[in-house]
C-alpha cells in the first residue's frame, strides 16, 4: 500500500507541473484579448445589485488513514467562511470532509466522490463548473472559493484557499498587463468576446483541476506519512513487547532456579 501511495503521488505532481505551463498559455492568450477589448459582461464579472451566497468547494477524502487531512481542511474552510459577510454554502469532494462540515452546521448542496486517478478528475471538474454556472445564472451565488490541501515539504501539506469568482477588474487588469514573450503580438481570429469567454472557462477549469490534483497528492502524502508512523509505532510496540516477554521469561527461569536451589539445600540439610 505504501508503494501504491508513493507512485500515485508522482502522477498527481506531474499533472500539476503540466498544468502550470498550460495555465501560463491561457493567461497569455487572455492578455492579448483583453488589451483590445473591454471586460466581459456578467456572469463572468460580479453582478450589481444582487446578494447571492458565498459558495465554496472543499476537497477532502473518501478513505481514512490520512491523519488530520480532512479535519485540517474542513476546519480551515469553516473558519475562513465564517469571517466573510453573507451566507456560505459548500460543495464537498469526499465523504470524510462532508461529515466534518456537516457536524459544524455548514449548509451542503452537493457531494462528489473523490477521483481515483488523474483521468477521473476531468469529468468531476466539468460537473462542478456546470453546476456553478447554472447557479450563478439563477442568482443563487456570487462568490466562489476553493479550499484544498497543498503539498509542502516532504509528506506535509497545508490548507490553502483561492477565490475563483467573481473575476473583477483587478483580475482582468493583471492579466492584460502580462508581457508577451516576443515582439510580435498574435491576431485574434473570430469573435473576441467568445474567445475571452472560452479562455476564461479554461482558466476556471485549470484552477479547479490543479486544486483537485494537489489535494489528491496531499491526501496520498498524508496516507504515506500515516502508514510510516503506524509502522514506526508497530516496531516500537513490538520492541517493547519483546523486551517485556524476555524479562518475564527470565524472571520465570530465575524463579524456577531459585526453587530448585532451595529444594536442594533443604534436602542436603
């Protein structure tokens, strides 16, 4: 099981590295489009005069033996959302994280199973994006946040959050200011607004995919760390039991020898 967890971590880490290059390409495409066009209309930017809920997607796990992985991200999400004004609702990936959020009284609107491979992440993210867009169109949510564990040094991980929506003027201004790597800017073919929308959807998809992949890498790192701790505890317990066994065995042998010697001495006398 340790070998499986270690090999799985590598797959998710490679997917995250590949996504970094793809995300950079998407942002460069957005920079070219936004230099010549105004900001896209709603629902890509925050609607005015409407008070929707704050929505969040929390990435957890379905399986155990992950230490404090689920408690860590669930508590972080609960604390962060509680400090924000407005009602908070959540999508949850993983039964274990759902149980923790449910115990805290967080309103849950959807539960998704944890993907078991890199290929399984894509359909999950597509479902989340479709649900998010439908709810924004109906005016049910305005802001959308991601909460997930990100791998740090070794097998450790740390909870992080990212605001995915709305895409405000600051976000668009930062992308528009990105420098193009060459002196020749590319031309936009077709409708510029549709191109911007397509690139933004890819940006949202990549952001969600990356969060899910990093969460899965953190989950397997936590599982690997938990198994190593369990093995260490088992070794220490076995060593202590063996030591106790030898002490008891030696005590029994000593007691029998003393009885033999005492019996011999009594017969001699």
